[in-house]
């Protein structure tokens, strides 16, 4: 998620050339699925301007898939023209955050999702839904799990190839992960689950390992631990890819990703952004064997 969610809230905007270099380093480290760009209005998120330039320059290698974030039909049309391999549509579970973030209520975003999913299917491009604020909202408080399940049902009905549950502001705990995973599996049987955590309250990595135990197919992370939502107050960065890899590899989970190369890229990225990476692995180092 680093090239998109990792950069969208940073004060320093990187050029398309730097973003291509970042993505190339991720691919060289063994990453095979990358959310590379966002097809949103650059006036709202200037860090994501130049999505088409980025997609034109990313390395095209066997087994590597690039995703683009889209929120409406115009964004989808841009994404398809740019050659993404899949699209990710964010639907926010709370109306207040949805209006602030996307200018639409949840119900209207679900209507947009139906249109995007159908058009993407016609184009032969898989569409995933991310349910944001699934664990809690900065404006409305607790998110009812029944609401998350209902949104998941809508995603499933429109043919989502994947459903992601996002803890946008980092309030979730393992018990919620277990509950929401089971509710979502019931609402969308057979649909692979992805989880997106923030480590705002130091529960993100425990949540990720719990999600793995609950059958998660994919976990989101961001190189260096950079990122956060520009519309979520005090939402710190995503899980650091290198720190998550440490936990996964030490737990016997093989990822095919070079942890040291990712950590080196995190340090490199920090230099470009003029910020110290939040990731801990680059400072503590891996456990000696």
C-alpha cells in the first residue's frame, strides 16, 4: 500500500519518477501485489497526482499485479485506460466520515460501487471493496458490526473478488477482528478477506496476526510504516511492511519478500520524504540466528 496509502498524507509530494522508483524497489524485493496509484481528484489529494504517468512507468513482470483506487465511474475509466490489473473501491461504513472523505453518504457510495463493479467486470478487470471505518469512526464512534456485514453482503452481491476490512483510525482489537471476520464470511461466503490495520494504539500487529489466524488471504502494509488518511484526525501510519514481515517470517509464514530489502527501501523513502520511517526493524534490526 506504500505507493498509494503510504504517500497520500505526507507533507512532501513525490514526483511520478520517484514513485516509479519506489514501486520498482518494492517489486525487486519480491512484492507481487501493489496498490500503486489513486484515481481521485488531485486537488483533493495532490500527493496522488500523475497516476497515469506512474502506471506508464511501472515495471511489468510476470506475476506482479497493480491496483488503483477509484471512487467513481470517472476514476474507473481513468484506471482502465491506465492499465491497472485490478481496482479497489473504498466504501466507508459511517455516513459522517463518508461525506467528509468522499462527499457522499454510504448509501450513495454503495450505488457507485454497484456501477463500478459492473463496468469493471465488463472490462475484465476484478474489483475489490474496502470497507473503511469498519472498526470505528472518529466522528460517530463505534461502528455497528451488523452495518459492516450488510455492506459486505452488497459487495458480494455485485461480485467483489475480495473484501477488505479497514481499521482506518487504529482503534480495533483482536476480539473485533475475530468477530468481523466471521460476520463477513457469513455475509460473503467464498469471498477472500483482506485486512488493513493502523498501529495508532499499538494493536495493529496483534490484529494482523489474529486476522491471519481467522483465514485472511491478504494483509495490507506500507514500506517504512508511512501513511495515513488525510481525512481521519490523528490516524497514524499503516503497519510497516518490514515489521509485519518480521512477525510473519518468525511465525513460519513464507511471503517470498526480502525483509532486508524492504527495510532498506523504507530508509531510502524516508530520505525522499525528509522524515524518519516509523518502522522499527530498520532501527532494531532482525533477530540474529
